[in-house]
C-alpha cells in the first residue's frame, strides 16, 4: 500500500494527514517543537501512524510522497532571526527601502493599533543602512542602458562585503525587470569573489514595477535564506532517519508544492505556506460540494487566517504585508490577525479595559491549562473555564487539561475588573470572536462582496470552537466544519500538485497588437515551465493557466482575466476586453464597466501545474449508529446568565442524519465544536458539520 503524507507545522501544533492510494484518510497531531520544528513534524506523523496501527518508520518507508507546510520563514522574519544581509541598488537610491511608502507605518496594523499616531513607526530595517550600497549604473524604463555598469564600483562593493562578512546579498537595480543584464553581471561577479554568498536578484524573483516593494521582497528573500535552508536540511535529515527515502516537497504561498532545492532559493515564497494549504483544502472540498464562493477561516494557536475563493478560484494578494513590509511575490491572499487559542488576555493599564492578543503563548509554554509552564491566561483557558471543552478528552484523551490552573490564571483579571471568573472568561472569548468577526466583514463587505453569497469554512484547532461567535452578524448563512477541520491545512497540502507561478509588469493600452500580448505570455510560460522542470515535472502532466491583469486607466486595483487560448487576432483581443468588463461588473455591479475610461493592461501571470496523480478521497459514511446519546455537562452561557446543562456529543457517535439546535458541544479526537443557542447543526453526506443561524 502506498501512502501520501502531508504535515503542516504551525506555531502551536504540527498537523498530519495521511491518504492511501485508495483514498482512505488518517490524521495525526502533535505539539510543535520550537526551535527544532522538524521533530514535531516527525512526531505528528508518528501520531497518525499509531492510529493506523503502524510505526512511523513503517509509514515513512511506504510513503510515495511527503509534502510540508512550514512557518519557519514567517517566524524568522517576525523575530528578525535571519542572516547578515547586504543590499546593492542603483547609486542614489540607497535610502528607498528605508524611506518606504507613506503607508508603511500602518501596514498590517488594525484600527486599534493605528489610533495613537505618536506610537507608530516604520518596520525594523531588514538591511541596516550601513549594509546598503549604491552601484554606479542605470537602466531606464524602456530597458535601455543610460549609465554603463561600473566594474570599479562593483569591485569596491565586493571588497566591503567580504570585509563585513555578510552572508547574503540582495540585488535590486532600477528597471531591472525591463533589462536584467546588470543584475546578472553583479551576481556572476559576486559569486566569483565568494561562491558561498546567497544572491537574490529582483529581476528573477519579483520582475514587477514598484521600486520599494520589489526591493523589500528581494531583501527579505536574502534575509531568510540561511534560516530556511538550515531548517529544510534538518527536516530532510530527520525524515531520512525516520526511513523516508524520497525528496520531500514544500508548500508555497502561491498554492502549490515545490522541491526543497527550489524552496531554498525562494524562501520568501514560504511566508504563507501553511495558510495557503488551508485555502487549497477549501478549494478541493468546495468543488465537491458545489460552492463557488468560499471564505476560509483558520483559527490556530497564534493567529486567525482568512482567505477567499471567488468564482471557483483562490484570490491572489495584490501586495501582501509581512511585519509592515509589502511583498510582491505571487501569493494566495490570506489576511491574518493575532487572534487564536493561545492569544493572551490582559488589562490595558491606562484604561483598565480587557484586551485579548495579539501576543500569544505559542507552543511553549502555551496556555496555562496545557501544563507546560504557562502562567498568562489565554483564549483556550477561557474556553475551558466556560465548560466548552472537556478537560479529560483533549487530543482524544491523550492530554489532560488543568482546569484549576486556568481558573487561577484568569482570577487576577477578574479581580481587577470586579466580576466573576466566568464572566471574565466569557469576555475574553467574546473579544476574540469580535476581532475575528471584524476581519470576516473586512474580507467581504469592505471589498465589495456580498457575504450572503459565500459559504464559510471553519477549521484549525480552535476554529470550530469560535465559528458561531465570528460568523454571527456577518451575513454568512452557512458555515462548514470539515471532518478533518483540525488538520485542514495539512489536508490542503496533501491535495496540492506541483505548481510554479511567474508574473511580470507591463504597460499597455487595450486594444493592443495580438502578437505583443501572445509573445509576453509565451515568454512568461517558459519561465514557469523551467521552474516546474527543476522540481522534476515536465511533459503531458503539466498544464498552464494564463492570465492578464487589467484595470481602467487611473485605477489602483487590477482584475485578473483568464486567457484560455492563443491571442492571434484583433477579435481575440476584443474578447479579452469583454471578459474583463464582464468580470468587472460581476464584482462592482451591473453597468459599472466604462470602456471610454481606457482599458489598461498592467501585467501578465502564468501558473504552471504539474499533476502528481493524487488519489481521490473517499467520503462515504460507514458504521454510524442510528441515534446519538449525549452526555450532559454544565456550560456557562451568556443567554442564561449562568451555568446550564448542555448535551455533549462524540463526533464518531453521531448518526448519519444528525441534526440539533444549540446549545450543544461536539467533541472529536482533535477539536471541539461549540454550537451556540442561536445556531443549528447537521451532519452532511461528506461527514462535514454544517451550521446555520436559527431564523
């Protein structure tokens, strides 16, 4: 029997999904093990193997594929634990990355964080000013050489880099994406001086317009290179010790997996590795269930991640923000806030108000109730105090939760607020739910989408506990909790094929010459195919998805328009414009398209997909009882103002056509589902729990 293994290593837990060649699925979960995350990865596989009645070594030796989502790049960026990085840019533009954009001070912050302008500052520099060097050269917007590259200037910079013992070099020259010759010459010379330097070129990594964003992306890629490479080498070694003989694959933020070698070259592509897996999982499930528009919500230990699927395709981010830096590498649009099971509750000193997050207890020490040395109260502790979790059945009964420890941690907050421990715990949960609900509204209503047309998928270890709270009042009519919700990102990674995304900027007014459009798409296709070939996939197993980015002249945001066939005639160009206008009116309303404003094409994007022949999952229900017999346990409810006996169901014991109205709690081996009094729940034919508001 062959097995396909996927592991998503998060900040608190490492999640594993194993799928057999016949479509049967098993899951595993184990605490993450910072700083040696590879150990938690192997432990998660070991947990799944135990469920299967195998040893980890037996499972690994039978695996035909291992794919992995990781937070190593994100953690290294947030903690500034990258390598000593230098930046080479065009002389006279050394301060561009330091100056940034006007909005950099508020990039990635929520409304409460930006209220006090006096406390705002720009991001901590990835590259300090004394490691930024101006090179005498200049290429103009048309790709013409205005100032030849100075060999003497380059030699002097290289001497300085050697003297300072830098480990990586980012090269971002003006208009290099129009003509990459100078950047390529810089790389060749630097490697001739020191082959051990990691060199990141903006013309290869991010060939798009926007000097600051392109430079920031290139610098971050270089900064993360050593940490990412070290982790992936350790991962490969740990898997080899556990008897996995093949090369592992790594999940990219753009929604596909790639080789370890390619991941080492583009660590910036791993910044939303795990969350991208969650969106991929939702895409796979949505096609089965017939949902065209999906909002994906992942509540983990440290963050709340929201992504979108619109008209059957994941939405890509225009300019994602990481630690106040805008990045231009192609990524699935996943917006995160610091709200999760490990988010710490605290009292704001100057106002005396109860706050939750964004700081998290993480994997170590974790929530107080985990008994690993945590002392600060978290959202998980509050859920336990409220009775929404069974302290004797955490992780399927493998770990006992410390209820008294959780109560003791919340007691000081209750004393300061002058209310009971239970009321304080309820406040903690409701504040966390409110933060999450705000992000749901921002991702739908504030982007011009009608939330009533979206199904919401709730997953992550804590998503099912909070889904009623953060969907209430948003307009969402149906929330889906997949049967593998607690390991859903790992499930998505297991459903992912090899993929490469390539894009570049353009400046054209439509209609344009068909040949010019087709030649640009063909050139970019070759780049994507070459990257896929480096991961070992060529030939008939590869498909191409071609897109152009279009907007009306003067607008800021583009719309991606598919190009299903070759652009050969003026009629093909006209059909492209019509598809843009139809898509525009789908988003902004009938009659909003206005061709007289001039149609501008601003970029090309190619997605190459290499099929891995992954097995189709079996979702058929089997062995379920005719009826459910719950146990009753007290839960503290806002609706009753106190403790109320609530039915607790085991997920494995639910009948095929189970339905119930809250309050209720459903417990599975890896997560707990809380059904609020104003929601009803049913079990569908795919073993998903479907929640809807009680009208």
